[in-house]
């Protein structure tokens, strides 16, 4: 059961990155390694309970962290 959840979460994480790369190519912007890491983490968190979107609380944490870095 755990391996199945890991597989689904990893698949969702990779799909999240691929979808965003297609959008970036379409709109001519560049994804940094940090952006890809965040997308992978969001996808993994969304894939663990097999949801389509990551938890809103996690998104708030990322936004706060990014603001502190500026």
C-alpha cells in the first residue's frame, strides 16, 4: 500500500512539473530549479492523498518563505 501511494505521489509530482513546463514554453518564460522543486513538492503533496491540487496551507507557507527571501 505504501509503495502504491509513493508511486502515485511521484507520478503526480512529475506531471505537475511537465504541465508547468508546457505553460512556460507557451508563454516564453523560464522555470528555475527552485520553481521546479516547488512544483515537485506541491505535486507530491497533492498526489499523496490523490487530490488534484496541493493543500492551500502549504501554498501559504511557500509564499511567506519567498517574501522573506526578497
